[in-house]
């Protein structure tokens, strides 16, 4: 291509991109941003800010700020940690910061930047796709129109707004198709090696979707040849296999850690019935994910075009993917055979764009009658979609536009048939303008209004609900006054968002990510049954207001908004406040480094009460596979023998609770309590008997929590609950009207003697240095303690040395790091690298070298 052609292509792509983003650009000027109020504010912005700060400071793998501590390189690989587009964004933003063109980025910066990075991304998508379509021998204008329909599609804006990294998948489909064509047509594998490596490195999840599509594409290409001199299929298979292996090897340094993190996550299996087909979506007038442009429908009805191999290839793929859209089973298959998710449809917009590009080249030689038939069938399709969709109505500007769109497109369709070049180009521009109009009204109606994106504003981001000055001020005051090396601060924002610690830069007690360390999740769900006040997978939060757990994990501060009526955990005292917030400080904080000779075995604690497990961790250490002598757990008296159970607004018999009033349940009336009791721990099994019942609220005295519907994709599947409540002679368990299984009731008291004894215990002095993925500890073991434990989550990838000698990393207190100690001085070094990282680095380098040599040898032989 000439320099002039390049300029024209990039300029045209940029113009289409800007026109397609006009609505969000307008809203940006009003202080409203292109990101969702849920995952956008909860995950996309915090993760961008967090990764940017860590990468630009040289920390690439691990941070104690990610929840209780985690491998963000692997666990955030699904999001941005290996995302090539975001890595390039980091480089550009960092250079701008170094040059003092911008100030240090914060979460507001990333919110403001989304619409501009999206424009750049779409420009790249359209430019690259146009070049790929031109490789198919499409003329420039048809290739550009087809590429624009792909890049500027409704699903692009859905992805880019809600889950921004989803939209990066648009970049790789055209490049993969080009790699396939290079092998089929020319027998050249270099491009395919590169794109396979980039696709896998960028995101393992969308690599899976992309490779399913590219496998289908290859099968269709074998059935529909485009050139006479294409490579023999056996040769193609060999080239695809070798290229795929080398590409995988190059990307293994990113893929293996991220896929390992994925399999070390916990999600309950999806066991609901998945229908083969669901025809309820209206893809012509009212779809949220698969809204087809009228020009695509018109070309699908151009039956004479199917004689052309190039058109038939893209049209057949488009029709197949339309069928897949209506199949929840295929939605599940593209989602790893989990819950059905419509995330793969972007590939259908690519094939539809290719079909339109092929059709535009054939249209000027077509008889007028065939255009009339296609137009008539298109009108019939729109009428039928409107008639059979019982939920459809013409009530918004979006609905009005979607009615007018076929008129614009059919007019352009007929103009494209004329053999006047200026009229033909004008008609192409009309198609692009009509499509830009469609995606803009879609942004307004289906994203901005329907999904609450209108709430994502500068005013909200800087408010008490998210990131206010008052919150930052008091957090910074605490950090200035407390210079101890490590402690945790419980605060999730006024709207209780779990990733607030990443935004406001402190060590918190919560995190929300699709991939997390399952050791910590099971610590919450099973080992300690900590209620997070809202049941949901992919997150953990707080300690259920339980003082023992706060102290064990260095939970030193607890912040609440003034006026919040809640129970502060035992041992916390008022510390500081400002006009809006107050902070409480833990008076029983335990040291970061704890050494002990008192060892408990996990197996001996399997059937003891939850509070006894907490006491065991305070008294000593719980070890998964201990060596030597272990201690038996404390025997605690179950107070249930002193309890009278009374149904309130309900009937309760044989573990079955039937609530007949709007809210009801049972009261546990306690006849006598130990005088030394400070808090009560009530445990029970609770499940809503109605599988289709919605989320419901559970209260135990003043403690309130929410339990997911059994049909929810986001339920934990864990129904054993333990709640801490302040000492009282009555415990009231309340749920909404309905039928429940409520059984396995237990009741224990806590006097906190074990906690106070542990807090006063004189631990040997230790020197601790924490630097990203490296923790150095120096401790004098004069009392011949057997184990050391620290409140850092255990996961594969940790290595430990004691006095320069490699030791086994112990799994202590169910989910945390420990090591066996030596007598005397112990110089301990914990270091984290993603699993198999050094081996994978060697594999990646070797694969890259082999790829280069292989390509050069093939070039030399040819």
C-alpha cells in the first residue's frame, strides 16, 4: 500500500470509530463515563489502577494488597495482567507521566480514558480487518465497509463498556484468519505462529473461544476452496500443528500461570439444565448482544450470491453462528461447558462483515429483481420479529430508529446496484452512517439507560459511595500515624465495594475477582464458615465481625460511616474520626510473625466447633501434615441443650421451617449463659427449599446477610453458616416467607481468654521486610519453637529458605504460609514466582528461537 492509502485507511477507520462513539463522547463532556456501575467500577478500574502501579514500580507478580495477598500476574491474567493492549497503554501512560504531561493516574483518570482507548482500539480493529479482507482480494471500499461493520458492532460496545478487556478479542480474530490463509494459500507459517502466541499470551479465555472459531473456519475452508493452488491438506495439518506448538511454547510464560490460577479457583459446577435451543431473542430489533445490521440481513437473502465461493464461505459461517446464538448449549460450549454465556458472538460479526464485503463486489452485476426479492424478504423478517416478540414495543428513540433503519439500508442497497462510482461510494457511506447511528442509539437505550451506566459519573466516583476526599483523608491519617510494617484496614466504601483497598491504596480485607486462591475461599466457606454479609462467588470480604479472625490476620483498623448502627468486634476501641467517618483500633492485634511449639492437626479439628478452630490458631498453629506431637483441641460445651426453640411467624418441625408471615423464623431462648461469655457463635444449615426463589435476606439478631437463589450462577453452594452475635439470652433467626431446611443447630460462647492470652504472649522479636514477591524475616528461636506462621495465603509458587537452605513451605492455619524452624537465629526468605515460571521462561525463549530458525530455514529452502 502507498503512504497515501495508509493515511486514508487509518483516517477513515478513526472517523468511523469516532462517529460510533459519539454518544459516549458527548456524555464524557458531561462527566459520565463509558464503564458499567458494577463490574466496571468494581473490577475494571481498580485492576487497571492496581496493575499500573505495580508494573511501573517493577513489581510483576505478587502483592499483599490483592485481597489477603495473591499472585496478580496469574489471577488477573483473565483481566489485564497479560493483556497486550493494556500493556501498551501502560507504556504510553507511564511515558506521559514521566514527561509531566499528565499527573500520576488514579481511578478517575482510568474512567475518563476509557472512551479514548476504546476509539483507538476500534480504529486498530477496523484498520487490521480491512487489510485482512484486502488479502482476500476485496477491493478497498468493500473491505473497509465490512471491517467497519465488524469493529463497530453492538457487541463491541457491550464488551467495551461492561468488561473492557473482552473487546480486545476483536483484534485477534482477523489476524488468526490471516495466519490460516497464509498457510492454506502460501504455505507460510510465520504469521500463524506469531498470532497464536499473541492470542494465548493476551487472554487464555478468549484464546479458547478464538481457537474454536478458527477450527471451524479451517473446516469450512477445506470444504470451500478459494484458490486453485492451495496447499495440500496434509501439509496444512503439519504446518498448523507445528505452528500451534511453537506459538503455545512462546506464550507459555503467560498461559500456564494464568490457566493454573484458573484451575486453582473455586466455582460450584453448573448443574442446571441447558436447553439445546432458545429462540426468544429478537436479533433484528431488540437484542442486547446480537443485533444484526439490516445490510447483513439483505445479503443473507441474496441467494444468487451463494454461487460465489468467497461469499458462500462467509455467509455459511454467519448462518452457523446465528444458529449458535440461539443455542444455550453452544453458549455453554464456548464458555468452557459452564453456564451459557453469549460472549462469542463477536466472531459472527467478523464473518458477517466478510460476507458484506464479498456481496458489495457482486452487487453491481445483479439483476434488480433479486434485489427486490431480498428487500421483500428482509421486510418480512423484520415484521415477523416484531410480531412474535411479545416484549417488543416502540417506546424509545432506539425503537424508532430500528424501525427506520431498514428503510435507510434498503435505499442504500438499491443505490449500491447502480454502476455510477460516485453514487456507489455515497451508498457505502450511507451504510456506515446508518450503522453508526444504530450503535449510538443502542449505547443510549441498551447500555446507558437499561444497564445503569448513567450512574457512572465523575460526581459518583468522587462521592462517599466510591472514592471521596473524606475517605482518603482519614485513611491517610491512619497510615501516617501507624508506621508498623504490615496491618489490615477493614473498609469497603460507603457502597461496600470489595476492591476499594486497591483504589484507596491500603491493605484491606476484601477482594472481588473471577479468579481467586481457592485455599482462601475454602477457608471462608468451610474451614471457618465466615459470613461475608452477601453470599457470592468470586469474592471474599471481612471477617464476619469476629475478633479472633481479625487479630489472626492483622486486622488492626475498622472504619464505619458515622451513624451506622452496627456491632463492632470485641476488643476494638474508638481511635479517630472526621466529620463523616470513625475508625476503631484492635487492642488485641497479633504479630505478623508468630512462632510456636503448640501444633494442631487439621484432621483432629474436622468435627470441632468453629470457635474451637479459631482458638487453636490463637493458641498455636494448625498444620495440614504435622510432624511430631500434636495437641488436642479444646472441648467446648454446646449450649443448645440449654435452649428452647420457638417458631415465630412460622412452623418448625424436623428441620423444616415454613414461614407463613412476611418475615419469620425461630427464636433460641437461652435459659442460662456462662458469666464470662462475651459473644455467641450460632451455627446452622440453611437452604431455601424453592429452587426458583430469588435472593433472600437472613438476619440473626442485628447481623444481616443475603443468600443467593439456588438458580443463581453466583451462588457458592455452601449452606453451612456460622454467625457471631454479642451475648444475649435470645437469638432470633429471620427469613422471608417461604419454605426452608434449617437444621444442624449449634451454639457456643466465646470469652476471648485465648485471644487475650495470645495478644499478651511475648513472641520473639523479628525483623520483617516485605518487597513485592519477597518477604525476609529474621527471628531468634531461643525457645526452640517448632513452626513459624505468617498471615500470607499459601499457594503454589512460594519457596522458602531458612539460613540459606531450601525448606518445605508448610500450609498452616488452613490457608497460610508457614515453615519449620531451626534452633537459634533463623534467616527466613519467602519468595514467590508464578508456578513453573523459570522453566516456562526457558521454554518461551527456546520456542521463540526455534520459531525464528524454522521460518528462516523454510524461507531459505523455498
